[in-house]
């Protein structure tokens, strides 16, 4: 990334074509102006990018190699100690970190299947032709424009075990109305996953809808002539046709669920016990509330490496299989 | 043609609409209840007695929770953030779409690479940078760092690459410089992309939660989401007040969404197809 700061030191006069550049300069530069013009256009963004993305990306590693307490003047270099501590069951942050990783893992596993499948069903429903289609699409997408603060606060109230309206409605329907939605497991996980589905279903559905629009109608017509059942059409036309979109949805949804923070911060407050304290909650609590930034930075890099590996595995597992 | 949508289909649509809109209406109704009615078992759905107490408390009674101030802070931060994103991303996106220069591939590659880096990596180092800049507990902490994200540049670049070059060529023949061409020819033709990116940036900033709760400290500097989460931290939660506050945070974005939902939805849809 340091390369982005380097301005051309030798005049790119055009006398020496850039290595590998097969197109002639004059034909492609298109826009008239001095050779500094592109950098002038780029500079406001690059200034921000270098300051708040490139430098912090490296600074974070530097911090993680120190016993970096924001409130203390001395920040001694400790090498890889903060990373080693995460593997040492005797260290103080070992338990918090792996408890957070476990909670994040549980949330990913229980939420992602619903966040991938239910929006697909909704998208297939919305892909039919019917009056008011745009209206219903907008209605189902609406919760997504709300922030996690609004969503968390409202569902904490609606899911309250004693006076919440979810239990109120359930008992009005003759169902058990005393479920401890936010204060007992497994209900707390079920609540967090369900609220996340309610909040974000429209996002993935809209992405699927764009993918569905690209599947040629003739494929379905041909299948109908051959007497295909709806399930066969889904299995042999829709899902293969959506493969690139499906990969995108699975990878981004796993990452989004692994970043879960606000829902358990507001709805379950990490409870019952510490069971819904996610990795992000542990990292922000340690780094930005207790200001022990060295350890928290090490945790965030370990989590990032985990997520990168999982993304690679997802792309690999969902790739086109040539048999 | 063959597929007809029977009553079962419309029943399904109705049930789904109730699921997605109903909770918002229940919460809105709760804001008009007394505190005791918000905790009755079984719960009431419509207030037995309509009361504006929650709004009175929210706006006028609690000096430690200046909700109107939070509302204005949120609005100001989101507006400035969206404006900053539009300026820097439409400039940089245009250079990356139309101009040739050294290190173009390296710069674009570095920007795209960060689309795949999770945001939490930047929490601690950016907190330290803001401290050095003197921006902690300042509105700049909300406005500026988020504008360095790769999405906006990528989005604008893709849009500019799809514009026909002819307009720019003729502007050049008329003697317009690159900046003038960008301002008076390219940007007016990019209005749909600018609206989409502006609205998405505004929504993301208005809704941001994890960043403002850690970089803002003074009660009068908070954004609405950060402030509301502190209201909820009280010993017994005054739910009508918290729900009124949640609606205050929800209604502006829902209203904005009603007017520009096409842009929001198409912006989201394009992220999947192109990404």
C-alpha cells in the first residue's frame, strides 16, 4: 500500500511506454490535461484512504505487538505475546476471547442458513408477475433501512419475557406465552437470529431478485413443456443459474453474521450469562472500553484471519464443479 | 401466463406484510402509552388512553438526554458525510474510469483489496488516529473516516465506465479542461448514481452504532442511536420514551426511503451482480 504514496519520480513523458502497456497513450488517455490531472482527481480520496485505511491497517499490527494501554504512557513492545496469550489457557483474555469466538460461531451457524434460504424463497415469490410487486418488494425491504439501534430497542421491548407483545400474541393464540426470549438459551439465540432475519431479509432478497432476472424465461418454458415439477425447476434451473449470486450471498452473509454486535448488545446484553457476547463485543469491550488495545488488536487480527479462511472455504465449496 | 396467483398467494403476501410492518406499528403505538400501560400483562396493542407524555419527557424533561440535539447531530453528521463521500468518490472514480496514469492498477487494486478487509480491524488504530487529530468526541469522527471506504469509489467508477464517451470528447473539442468536463458534463449525467450513493451513505451514517458509541462521550455530542442506547441503560427502562426515541430515529430514514426506494433497492441489487 505504500506504493500509493509514491508519485512518479521520472517524468512519464510518453517517450518510454509503461512496461506491458500495449495500447498507445494518446488513444486511451482521452481526457485532456496535464500528467498531474489524474492525481489531482484522486488526491482527496487517496488522502482519506491512506490516513484511515492504509495506515491504520498497518498501525493495528504494530499496536498488537505492544502492551498498548491507551491510558498509560508506557507501551512496551511485547512481540507476539498478545497472540500467544490467545492460545494460553492461563492468560486473562483467553477465556473471554474464545467465549466470544464460540458465540460468534454459534450465531453464524444458526443464522446463515435462514439468512440464505428465506430471502431466496421471498425472491422467488416476488419474481412472479402480480400487481403491486414493487410495493411489496419495498415493504419487505423496509426494515433494512433501519439502524441496528432502532431494531434492537424495539425487539427488546417486543420480546420482553413478561410483558412483551410476542408472548402476548402467542398466548392470545392459545400457544405458550411465557417463553424467556431474551433471558434463557436456546431462546436468546433463536431471538437474535429471528430478529436478524426480520431486519435483513430484504437485502439478500433484492440481490437474489437481480440474479433471477438474468435467468432466461425460455429455460422455464422448456422445463414446463417437459413437465418439470416446481421443485425440479428450482433444483435444475434456478439454483444453477444463481450460482455466482449465491456465492456472493453466502460469503457476505457469513461475514455479516460474524460481525454481529448491536443485536446482542441491545437485546440480550450479552446474556444470559456471557453466552451471547460475540467476538466483536469482546474486542470492543477490551479495546475501546478498557483501552487494552494491544490485546484487542491481536484478537481482531486473529478473527480477521479466521474470516478470510472461512470465506475462501465458502468460495471453494460453492465453485462450479466440473465432473 | 400459466401461473395464476390464487387467494393463498395473496394471503401469504398479507401475512408477510403484517410481519414486516406490524412490529413498527406496535412500537409506534407504544410511544403513546403511559409507562404503566407499557408493562401490563397481557399487553394492550392500542393505548387505552392516548398520551404525549413520552414525547414530553423525550424532548423537554430530561436535561441529561438532549434528544433534539442528538437528532440534529445525527442529521448534520450524515449530511456532511454523504456530501464528502460524493465529492471524493466521484472525483476518484472518474480518474479511475477515464484517465491513464502510472500506478493506476496498483492504486485501484489496493482500494479493491480493502473491500475484503473486515471493518473491525480499523477500530483501534482509527481511535488512536482520531485522538492524535483531536477529533475524539467531535463530529469529524463521524464524518470523515468512513468516507475512506472503497465501495463508493468502486461504485462511481463502474457507473462512469458505462457512460458514453462522446459527450466528454465533444466537451474537450470545445476546449473544456478535465475539471470543467467532470463538473458540467459528467456529473449531471451521473445523477442517478450520485443519488444512490448519497442516500446509501446517508443511511449508513445515520444508522451507524458501534463507532459513535465508542468515539463520542459528552451527552450533547451523541448521535441519536448512541444516545438511545444510553436511555435504555437506565435502571428501569421507560419503554414509551425509548420507543418514541426509536421512532424518531426510524421515521426520517423511512420517509427518505419512501421517496427514493427505487434508488436504494437498485443500488443494493447492483452490489450483488457486480460484486
